[in-house]
């Protein structure tokens, strides 16, 4: 319906006008110190958010009703597509995904304006300007370059539908979660830039205020990456979950920088150090989020995830350049004011571990960046496009990741300022023994690959440090309050959510790393051709092919191989590995036959089939199967869940500290010092 | 119909956005309230860091000397924030309830 499309176009255009007005009103309000102008700017942002919600509703209705007069609907929906995927087509194409981006940013903007207005009102005009400027860019794209509301005079009878690979529940939630992370990085960026603009005294508080927003963005990026890995594993049929694809890398890079920031900001809180470093990390994380959007939309690098080539890429690059130059200029302007008040006291201290941790995160991010853009760089410099591919990443990233694993165990046990030999002995004895025991058990069990032994032993060491941390905290509470251990454990976590939530996240990362190591190093695969009744071995499994079956549904013909799986002598599962052939000419897809256990995954794909000569019976066809045994993959998915729980614990607002441990205040301090007197807080 | 909705939406948006400009000016974030928010934040941060330090010390990760030095610094920051909060509240004569320090439990 052309009227609805007009309404959508108008809503986006009006939203653009409002965010531009918000920029002008906020700048003017800050300059002439007129609060009503800033209040008007806030209202303009609310109006813009409402208009974008209306635009999104128009598109959703068009998708749900399969209104093929919308070019976007015709390109991403067809009559055979289930309704739920008609709706997820909202972010299945470039134009819709840009609208989603703008909508998410509008939601974040309202939340950020509310939070900043309460916590640090002097930053409000700056935050409005930055967020509205970013929104203006996206709305300009939606208005002038990639409108989801473009229409055709004559609607086609049917649409083209989405790529069948996207018709999956994991893909329904992966993009919006990732967008929540990507777009979420705009808020800490806006807060930090606003703090730098507001003055030297605001910068420190601004960085600390940005921490919570960064944590949320990091969480969403983590979950988005996890969902994407799961989709890749169960849908694409290649047996892996991470391919070092440019668009995957584009999401990993800001995640790495955000992780570095979450660690280094702790030093700023504790020791009033690294403010400059943290400012640059926030800017870098935002820049990489825009860079990722550029990669996805420019077509400059080939990727299974990217949209088609479009002029948007150049515009994104210009926007990215402007944003980085402006942010760096304002940081340079305040550089002296950001100087740390203190310096590292000793090389062996918690602070040093955090600094090293940051260096390693940045080293991985740089390696990933270099490997990702290398084809473009080589093209520009030599005229030949050279793809470094997964081998480059597989050689460079794991050693640095092992360094991070070491620090994950060492860091929490080191003392702030300086670690003494006695405290090192006391703190590392038990975890070190745990790590050594794991290594010894693996050697005794016959494992000889040094890399995995090192990783699993280190994982044992880190797990030991985490258990030790919890145990000591519980013991301290029990000693102070005589609580039973379960009560003490719950109270300990509840009173120190950031710290113990962080340890839970570390434990989740351990599971992830063990899963990645096991499935990367010990995976086995073979390709076999079987006639009905024949069987083939794969690792500890025996797979017997029973026959071929054929079904049709929703515009697709599905050819499936019925398989019986035996684990030793025991029948473990009956599976079907299938290929889906689409009547509309789309590329065929695989339906994976998957059996997951904590020990390993049996992952089977149907490569092809050959009818028995002289037989018209499809059930008697020979099939070619790819049999993979991927050890420990389930640990990786479990690690993602544990990480999610830890992140939620760490993000929950902490109770205001009621009391803190200090000696009786000096009489001269009077009432002001009273809150500092009391029992051991957190104990 | 769509044109009428469009015009109506535009008018409503303009009215909503511009209304603050011809109403009585809302309270600007005065210097006192900005300063107060900053001090509250500093106080909260200092108290949380003190609590973390106490936990580190109790669990044996920090020597007595380092604990004393770091604690003294954070205490000084917290006390300074509280002292200035008192001064801001005394000057403004308002917000005493919101400004109230964390409740104290006697040891």
C-alpha cells in the first residue's frame, strides 16, 4: 500500500529533522546555558524515537501482510515463508537492518539521556549531540540511500523470500542481539566525548559512568557472537562454528576492545590510573563497531554474512573517518587533564597484570584487524588481492590467547600495588597443583599434543584460582558472621556482584576455551559412501545407513538419509541427514544430523546420493556422507551460558555499601566521616 | 487519509518538542546539583573500592602495609567527598534526605 510506505518515509524523514533539531538545540542550550533548549532537545529525541517506532511498525505490518508493493518485502518474503521469518526479514536485508540500527539507537538514546541526566547532568548536552549526530547519519542513509519504504507500481505475485540459511531460530536472534551490542557501544562513546567536552573535571567521572554501558554492550556482543557461532554450526553444515570470516571478525574486534576496557577501567576506579588509555579504548570500540557495519555493507570483502555491494560502504567510511578524527581531536585537547595521578608501583602487581591483559587483547584485535583487511591492503599496495585466511589467524591468535589464559588465573590472585613472594606462594600453591594435576592426568591418559595439554592444564589452574577465590570469600564471611557455607556463598556473591560475576564469566570463558581447543585439535572427519544396510566407523561411533527418504514441504524438496548410530555396542540415536532443494532456485542447504554429548558431537551431513542402477526405488540409493566427530563442543555452548549468567550477576546494580572498614574517625571529621565507621563491609 | 495523519503527526511532534521553549524554564542543572551528583558518585566509588580492598585484605591478597596505604587514600577521598557534600547541602538547604549518607551499623 503506497500510503503506508509514504507514512514510513515521512516518519524516517521527520525523525531525521528532529535529531538535527536536537543537535542544534543541545549545542545552543549548552552555549547560552538555557535548560529549556536542552529539555526541548530531549523531547526531540523522544519524538524521533516514537517516529522510528512508527516506521518500524509500518515495515513489520507490510512484512506480515506480504505487501509486495514494498520492494523490501518482495525481496525478503515469499508466500511459502513461515510468518515468524517474514517478521525476522525486518533485519534480513540492508535497508531493514539499517532501520533496526536506528531504532535500537533511539531506544539507547532515551535510556542514556535519562541515566546521564540523573548521574551527571552536565554531560547531557554533549551526550545528546553525539547520539543525535550518529542517529542523523543512519537516518540520512535510510532517507536518501537505502529506504526500506521504496515501492513498485505493480506488485509481483510472489516475493523472492529470504536466503533459506537465514530461516532458522538462531539467525532470528543473532542479528538483533549483535546490533544491541554494536549500537550499545555508541553510548559509552557519547558519554566519554561529552565528558571530555564538558571539562577536565568531568572526564574521569565520564569514563566511569561509561563502564556500565560498555558492560551491557559487551554482554550483547558476547551473546550475539555465541548465537552466530551456534547458527553457523547447526545450519551451515561445514562442521565448524567460527571461520574467521571478515564479518565475524568485525564483531570480534569491538568485543576484544570492550573486554580490555572492562578490565582496565577497574584500575582507573581503584588507582586513578589509565584514564587516557580508557578514553582511547572507548573511542576505538565505537570506531570498530562502525567499521564492522562498513564491512557488512560495503561489499569490499567477501563474506557469507555481508549484504550486497552498495554505495553505503563509502559513506560509512567517510562517517567513520569524521567520527574518529573528531573524537581524537577532543581527546588530544584534554590530553593533559587526563594524565594519571599515580604510576605503577611494581612490575608484579594486579595493576601490571591488567595492563598486560590489555596489551594482549589489543594484540589479538590488531592481528584480527590486519588479517581481515589484508586483502584490501595488498590490493591497494601491490595490485594483487591476497587472502590470508584462517591459517593466519590460527597461527597468530592462539599463543596470545594462552597468554590471556595465564593472566586470567594470575591476575585475580595478585595483590594490588605489589605482590610479595610469601603471598605468591600462598595464593598459587593450590591452583598450581590443580593445573599440574590436570596436565599429569592428560599425559597419563595418553595425550601427547603439547598445545592442548598446556591449555587444559592452564584451565585447571584458572579453575583452581576461581574456586580458591570463592572459598576464601566464604571462609571470611563464615569467620565474621558464622553463616553456613551456602548462605555465605550467596551473600558473598550478592554483596560483591561485580567481582564474583566476573569470576563466573571467567569460568564460562574457560569452558569456551576448552571446547574450542578440543573441537579444533581433536576433531576427526571422513567421507564415506554407503549402500543401505552398510555401516562406517567414525571415532567411537558406528553409523549405519538405513535408506533414503524424500519429503516435500513449503516450496522445498528434502532428501534425507536415515541413519542409526551405535556408540560401542549400544544404539545411541536414530538420525536423518538431509539436503533441502528449493523450488524457487535458491541454493540447496543441509540439515545436519547431530548427536551431542559432553564427550563429543557426532556431526553428519549428506553430501550426495546415487540411485541404485536399474532400481526406481529412491530408498535403495547409495549415499555419500561426511562424518565428523567434534570433541567437547557442548562445553563451548555451556561456556556461553555460564558467561551469560556471570555477566548478568556482574551487571546487577550493587547495593549501596552500608559500611566500610576503617578505624574510628578522628573527632575533627565529625559527621562527615560517620558513614566510614562500621563493620567489615562485604564480609 | 495518509496525508491527514502525516500532517497531524507533524503538528503533534512540533508542539511536543517546542513546548518547553514557551513554558516557564525548567530548572537548569545548577552548578550545585551538578557538583552534588559528582560528589555522590565519588563517595559511592570510594566506598565500593574500600569494600573491595577489605575483601582483598581479608582473603590474604594484600599485605597490611599496602592495605593501609590504599585504604588511607580511599578514605581520604570518601571523607573529602562527604565533607563537600555536607557543605553543598548546607549551602542549598535542600536535598538532605537524598543526600543522606549510607546507613551506619555500629560495630
